[in-house]
C-alpha cells in the first residue's frame, strides 16, 4: 500500500466514499467507492468496466416480468377452465385481462 493510494482513499472517504465489502478482484485488497468509481487501497487498480447499460438492465427486467405474467396467465387460464362459479370466472377473467394489459405496456416501452 503506497502513501499516495492511502491519501487518495482517505480523501475519498472524507468526501463521502464508502468502503466496499467485496475485495479487489485482483489482489483481494480493501476497496473504496465514490460515485460509481471503485479504488483498491492495496494495488490501485479499478475493476474492468463492463458494458451493462441501464437500458440492457431494464430489458432484462422487462423480459423476466413478461415471463412472470405469462406464467400467471397460464395459471389463471387453468383455474378458469375448472371454475364453475360465474362470479369467480369473471374475477379470473379480469385478472387475465390486467396481466395482458401489463404485457402490452411492457412491449410498447420496448
């Protein structure tokens, strides 16, 4: 650990940085993070920057939400098929319609 790195880490901490619980992927040293920038106090290296944009993250969330809604529609369809009570059938149909509307809104945003 060099004096320069120690000073830089101390300065970052004084300006609101936080210590990370995950060790440095290169040397297992302690890391400090401020404004999305992590600095290893031991080796001074920063982790590789990955191309995970917010848009890609949102698309992953949307697709998993679509999958959940599709499964829910399948489950509700099976319930509807077996339900004899007219009022309960109407409630199930409303739930299916709501899920379909949600899926359409997700697709419209993509």
